């Protein structure tokens, strides 16, 4: 494996895509500032090609128009323009986010998402929030004025004051956290909190979020996670806010539904760290030509590339507490967006009984952000994935959750749907 990464380094340097040592967001050079300000990145100045930027061009040139709804403003036309499904709705009732003053257990912030866009909406708040993942520049933040006569998405670099942190791998990204909150939705930092991804145990997920589920095959129990409840001190908890929410007829108060489905939450948890990992790896590859020695470069790219490969393959995925099921429309929309192999298998097919996905490999491997990585880096990620799936690299947690048939299926799907994925012979 060491030789593979050394060959990768030569290829990357030859293509001017070398990588620098990971610095946990610290300054690379005293003259260049933090990572997003590096001359190779210029996050705030370089033009972007994210989906929000493209939508803005359509609005500006009259190729698309939004009609304002008296109840939800520009929310529905914005979701339609992005093709983001209403069924993806998640509800955050903690007072977090840029419009926290408008957010509470009675008036949660609704999030809608797909593979590269997140839309945030609070009834009565002055703006809709948009976070769009640009394949090269990372997550770009926008707001849309709900009272605008001519709606447009305005870029907001001020969001970086929160959205560049250890929680986002020190690049502009999405924060997914579980917090202890009181009955008004205020975060109680004295009780702690934690970042969340698919490796997080379910008892530590979704504090400050509403969590709903379809009844079949089994109702997801409230006490299996930290969602739906508030705290008074360290011991006293109540799910009254959740009961009040379900009884409040949200659709009459500016919401598209009352749902914050556990399947959508599970996907969101997985996807957002993948977004941040992809951005970090891309940025490190572009900053690289600053002259770090080869051994440092090799170690840096290997660690980050290995992490991405492991994450794509759900190494250390937390087991589901109980089986669940996704709303049919949500599951269908996800599957329709992800490539299928010649046998109809897809990484967009949900499991939700044993684990998140039927074939546990991330659908983010098809994202423009992954395809936009230097070819040598992609091949090195593929190499580690192949090693794990074929058993030549030891990953006990991965192998414990994925059978030999699972690993074979994943390799076959990858070879069938990723043209640059290497042909391999897998062991069973």
C-alpha cells in the first residue's frame, strides 16, 4: 500500500495537485492566513459553480421566476427549482443557526436537502437559508429575502464565523450536532453536546431535533435517542414539546408537513461529514505546491484519503437501535437519483433494518465533488476501498457488518457504475 501512495504522490505533483500536511485548520503560512484565505483557495473571491449560483443566473436573466406564496413565501418555488424533495424535511427546534431568534420547539427550523443543497426555512423569519456544495470551493452560503420584489440568492461569507470549525474539518461546511436544550429550545452547553455522523451511537444523536417515523415495521422509540425531549437540569426530561408539536397542526402555520423522519435524519448525518471530507481533501490537494517534503505530503494525503475511503464504506457505522422504514416517496426519490448497475442494484437503496443502506457504500461517491478530485487521489481512495472489500486490508468493524456477499456486491456495483473504478478480483 505504501508504494501505491508513493506513486500517487508523484502523479499528483506532476499534475500540480500535490497535498500539504493536515493542519486542523491552522495557518499554513503566516502570510496567507487560514485555509479558506490561502491563495490556492480564495474562498470569498473565486467564482463558484454551485447550484445556487446557477439558479441565480436563471433568475437574473429571466429564465426562471418565483411566485411568492402568502403562507410559505418563496419556499416551494425554491425547492422546486433545486428539485429538493419536500419529503426530506428535518426539524430543528434548538435555538441554533443564523435565525435562532425565530426558532423554538413551537416554531422549529425546517431543513430540506439532497446530495448537494440544504435549504433552511423558519415560518415568520425574514429569509430562507441555502447551503450549496460547490465541487471546488466547498459549501457556499446564501440567503433569500422573503419580502423581496425580485427574489435573488445573496451570498453570505459571514456564515463562516460558525461554519468553519473543528466540526466542519476547518473548511466551510455543514454542522450536524446534538445538543441538550431546555423547554424554550435554548442550548444548555453546561450539559455538553457532540458532533454527529453515521458513526455516532443513537443515544447521542438528535438532541434539539424532532424525530418522527412511520409505524411499520416498528415505531422508533423516543428513548432510543436524544430527540424530541427537553431538559431541566441534568436529570429531568420531558417530551411535552414533541406532543405539543404533533398536536399543533403545523401545516396551518406555515410548514409543509409535521415530519422529521428518522430515515432522512440518518441520511443527513451520513452525508454532511462526507461533504466536509471531500472539501478538505480537495483543498489540501490544491494548497500543496508550497514545497513541503515528500514524506510529509505522502503521510498527509494517505491519512485523509484513507479516512474518506473508510467513511464511504461505513467503517464503524453505528448499528440501528430498532428497525425503521422510510416514507415511500422519500425512498423512491433517493433511489431515482443514484446510478444503478445492470442488475438494478444501487447505493441509493435503503436498508434501515440492519444498517442505513442496502449496499453499504456511500452514494456520495457519485458526487461532482468526488469526481472533481485529482485522478491520482481518486485512484488511491479506490485502492483502499478495494483492499477493505477484498479483505487485503483489515477493517474488523467493516467486515463484521458486511458479509462476503455484501462486499462482492459493492465491488460489482462500483465496477458497473464508476467508469474509472479499477477492475479487481475480490476474495470471498
